[in-house]
């Protein structure tokens, strides 16, 4: 049986509704909120500040340090144990590497920029939501950047290539599923994150990346508008 | 031949293209990528002839030589004091850079103790961001009494106003003593009621700094708060 219609009635190349906001956390140096469908991410950026432990200092470059955390009742079933686990550490690492091509910390040697990603509600695609929010929060914190990063998951459900899988599609049982989170750098269209669960043929992957580039340019606009909105001149 | 892609004084996000062609020159907060000039920070665009720069609206204080700042003493060493200057790096105040003659075996806490706030000048910033402060300049002193408010360091020029017009207006209206540090720390000393009014005004300026007609709005706000008539002195 083929996958002819998506579970929530979206088009195959359509993302879930997106909501984005910058400057949501008052005490942070920069912050952002990014919601895609039922998946929501809050990101707080602190720094550049002094790095501890001190042996992590790099006299040539500042360091980017990411944390990823799913909140206890964020998923659908059981309580998620808070704090770092193997999965969270891996996602934090790939997030860091997805953001690193745009972040320019040469002006801040021996310092660190901390990025905290918190997920109050999840429905698949959390690392993509986290990257989108983190990119906005870094810009909001006034960190020099060469561009912005947008990310969305791409995949194949049974025989169809679909963009932005939700949990029901990720756990589709009537056929095989492939799930690939992809992050795209806005200016250069470079791919800064690509992970693959499941199998996809070479042609399908090429096709998938092209579709993601289109979706990411839409997300990029939403991110930029959210940042500008914060400083827009309101007419009283 | 070159073409501007944005208008003067608009908000731009990192990675946004500002101009095409080699006629324009990239300044602070921008960089050149082939024949395009691209913004590297979130900020307001400033076009001055051929020179394009972004004035950041967010981000921590970057220490500059000859800035007068308000700093907090965080540690005492053999040869001086370590200062927290609310930036990514801490500053060093050497015993030699004070106005008094201090003997080698003197108790340094008698001059500046941990937790004290001081007004100080930055005399040197190295490429590795080692910062030297000095208490020899005019107006440098230890702050006794009053209260400290932290503001966005990029809003400091708005709080001071043209040739100090804004801050002197607030001083005259409330009778408070105000010192604004370039690093975004503001010291206010006066009667408690007036101090609260000043804090309110500073927060208002911080929020509305990028909207034109600031002085008039602050003037009416001050008149309402203090029930006094205020005349704005024209500065030439």
C-alpha cells in the first residue's frame, strides 16, 4: 500500500505551521522561540563570557558550546529523564557543528558562547527546531555571523518523499521510513547538517536536498522577520 | 554601477546582502563576499557616502581604549585588582595606576575592596583581550551609595544624548547624580523616590532608543513623573 495522503492532510512538500519569536528570555544575552507544528524549542544564548574550566580556552578563537534538553513531560508517552543522556549529547554536538560554519568568534579569543536548547513540547524534528531557534538566538545576542542556519527534516514515508515528518509519520508502520534532518546555511546554500535514519537511494537523496533548500529559504524568511519584528518601529 | 539593496537606518539580520558592486566599502559589522557586501550582525544600517556599516543593537560590551566605565572589584592580587567590566573579559587595575602612593606591603582592601564599584578608564586592550584600567584620569573614583542599573551597552549614546543633553536633562529634573559607563552600567545617586524615577526613565530610553523623537517623549514623561516644567537647552 502506498502513502497517498499525509496523516495531517499536508502537501508532501509542505512544512507544519511555523511560529517564531526573538527575545523571549529576559535575562539571557539573546533568546528565541521556534515552533513547528507541535514541536517547540526555546533557546537562550549567554556570552561571550569567560570559559570554565580554563583548559578549554582557545587563544585564537572563541568557543561555541551547545546544550540540548528535552523537558520531562515534553514527549507523548513516558516522562523523559531530564539532563544529559547519550542522545542529548550527540544532538548537542551536531547542533554545534551545524552552527559553527556561520558563527564567527575570532573577535572573542579565550571566551565561550553558551547555547541552551530547551524543548517543552516535542513531536519529531526537535534537532531541526533547535537549530532554527539557536541561529535566531545567536543573532539576537549580537554575535557576528556570516549568515543564518535553517533546518528541517526530510524523509521518505513508504514510497513518497515528504518534508518535515511528524511523529506519526516517523513511526509509520505500513512501509519503510527514512528520516533525514538537514540544515542549510542561508547565504551559501551549504549543507551543515545531514543525518540519515533508514535508507534512501542516491537520486532520492539528491531530490530531497533540493526540496529542503526550498523549505529552508521559507524558514529563513520567517526567522529574519521575527528578528526584525523585535526592533520594528511601532506607530502609537 | 554599484547598487544598494537596503535603505539607510533599516534593521538588517546577519547574512543579509546590503550592496552590490565594488563601489561600496564594508566597515564595522559588514564583510565583503566577492562583489557583495553582507551584514554580519543584527543591527541598524548606516550609509555614509560609500561606506556601509551596521550599528549593532544587541551584544555585550566590547572594551575600547579610552572608554570610561563602571566596574566592580572581584578579586585582589599582589599588584592590583581584578575588575568585572560586564564584558567577555575582566580588566586589571594595577597599583601603579592609582593616584595615591601605595606601599608594597599595604593592605589593598583599604583602597578598593571586593564588591566595590569604581569609575575607571580603560588604558589598554591587547589582541588577546587583556585589559588594563587606570584611576589616574579625570572623574575616576570609587562609588559610594546610590544604585547601579545595567543597560544594553549599545543604548549608552542614547542615554547620554548629544553632548550629554539627555543625561543633564534627567539630572536637572530629578536632582540625582548620574554616571553612565560606556559598558552599560549606570550609577544613580539621589533621594530614593527620584532614583526610582531615573531608573524608570532609563528603562524607557533603552526600549525606545531606536524610535525617533526620543528627547520629546522623555521630556513629557519626565514632566509627568516629577510634576515640573522642563525646558530643553539647545546644544550647538
